[in-house]
């Protein structure tokens, strides 16, 4: 999926400030062990998430009392959402959605509501996605009446990783809540937008969280496990301040889209890539003025950075790093204009090479509003651009941020939430983004609120 202006909510009423970015390669997670028991029969877990990897088991929430006394809310290897409860000799019970969650450009909301005191078994565990109850499952099983779960017991609770089986999360989480003692439905956490019909967050700070309940808003970058509702704080494992980001359900930022790549690895919320082939951004553009940055992480082979349209193949024009040099590569390299879609006449190949090595940062300014479209590319904010070229664009196919990494080559992209620490912190005219260099006046970072206004 791609994000265009019609997929965006400009005004959300309640704005989420931050999310937490989890990276499986660095084993990021949060954990807490309650000092006293709460209500083990009745509770609600709610969180917003954006996935960054498919086909592997990943845990959002996990608790384990012993090997056979455990529970977890997770993605299966088939990309289902699973709410699993295990009770020793009773065996496992769980809800496995028939829906598969494979859109890595979207934020989702999940509520797992449990009340084992209910006389009807199907009322003892419920799953809701984006405000709607899931009632059809590929597998389903429910706990016995009045069963005690591991939640709210004096055992380890984890966010972003399993207690006993690893399965770390690659993705983002926001507005992560546990309610101890109440089985709530989604209306306690969100509502449908009156204009767009999109499910969106509401302020949860007024809820009653209970003895072991918590509210992780991830706003304190120095203490990402801080409980905004009280003192049930989590211990931070391997997460750093840079992992508190402004990519949130009420303002969705661009990332790279692994679904368009035939190879390569993706990390840090799909903002870092190595050896990926023809990868583009999750946000497509047809108008507006836009800014982003990319940093090369090694110089072992050729890499391309730039913009592209899709007409069966993502390519158009790109900055090419061939060894330690950069130059503009136009559509002629890839054949006919029809192959590259709506971009034509984008300048010439070759030109005077410029050195471009590990650690250098390219900044991109793309103007799709002027009568003559333009892309300007600078290295390390230098006065003279590496590329400053006009081009023709018919608007028929969205333009994407484009990259192509040969084997072993890596790069880090910044669409407003850098994957690594930067030395400064610049935002656009709307106050969005955390960029290394100043954003030119009138240009904006790639997120859904800016897209709704200017895209």
C-alpha cells in the first residue's frame, strides 16, 4: 500500500505526540514485574502499532508465569494477529484472526479484552481491530470460567518481545495501555473520524488503570518505560532516546517500503536498508514541495538515491554513487520514457562527479508545484548542489523517494525521524521533522498531515 492525500486526516482533535520504534536486530523491549497481584481474571490491553517486517512471529505483549502458564498478543508467521492464553494442564486457548496484517505503511489499533468471569465463553476473550470486533477466526479457543491468567500476576510482563520465546518486534507502538480490573471495548481508546471514517485515537489519560495498569505514551525520550498514568514504570532494554519518534497514528510518516524490494534487509523502523533492490517510500507524491535526507553507511559498491515513478518498474532519475562518486542518472539509462512512468526529460547522464563517501548526507528538495518541476540534491549542505535540474512530469503516476542498493551497500533515510543520532534538529514550517539540515522555506517533510494540506 502507498499513502496519498486522500488517506490522511489533517485535523484529528486529539494528537498523539510520540511512538516507540522497536528494532529486532538490537533486541529492543520493555519489561516490568509487578510487586503485587492485580485482577488476573479481568483486564484490557490496547495499543496502536505499525509493522515493519512480515512472515516472522513478533510479540506486542507477553507475560509468563511458567512454561505452560503464559499469554501473548502477537503476529504469527502468517501475519495473523493472535491473542493466546495458556493455562498449564488445560492447554492453550487463543484467537487467530483470518485477516492478515501485511500493510507496512499503516497504523493499526488492537484491543484485547479479557473477562474470564463471563458465563458465555465467547465473552471471555475478545479482539478488536480498528474499532471493530473480530468474530471470525481461523482458530479459536476460550478460557474456562473464572480462570486466572498470568496478566497482573507477580511475573515478568514485556512489551515488544516474548518473555520465554524471544520473537522481538520490528515496528512502532503508540498509546500502549493495560487496564487492570475492567474489560473495555475500543470506544475507551478511539473513535471514528466524522469526515473520513478513519479510526483514530482519543485521550485515554482519564481512564481508571487499576493496580497494575499502565499508560505508555513514550513522550519521555530519556525514560521510554515511563508510566504516564502512575508509577508502574517499565525497564528499558536497548532502546535509546532516538527511538522516541513522531511517527504516530495521528501523523503517519514515510518510511521505506520493503514490499517493493526483491532483496536486502531493513531495520530501524524501515529507515535503514542494506542491499535492497529498487526500494521506494511508502508515501507517493503528485504535488507539493518536499524535503528528505539520506546517509550512505558504506562505500563498498554502487548505490542510487533519488526519485522514481512506477510503470511496472520503479525507476526514473537517481543520484548514483559508483564507488566514491555521485552524478545524475536520467531516464535514458533505463530505456524509454514509458518505462519510467510520468517523469520525462529529467536532464542528462554523467556530469562532473562529486565525492560521496560513508557518513556523507544527501539532502533532497523536490518541487512539484512550480510549472517547471525541479529536484535539488546537496551533499552535507554544501552551497553548490550536486544536482539542480528541472524535469517534466505529467502527474499521471505518483512520484516516490527511490533507492537502489547493490549487494553489501547500506543507507539510512530520514523522513523526519532519524534512525541514528544527528547533530542538530531542524523542522519544517509546520513544526514537523527532526532533520540534520535546515529545510528550505516552503518545503515540508513527508507525513500524512503535510500531505493532507499540500499533497
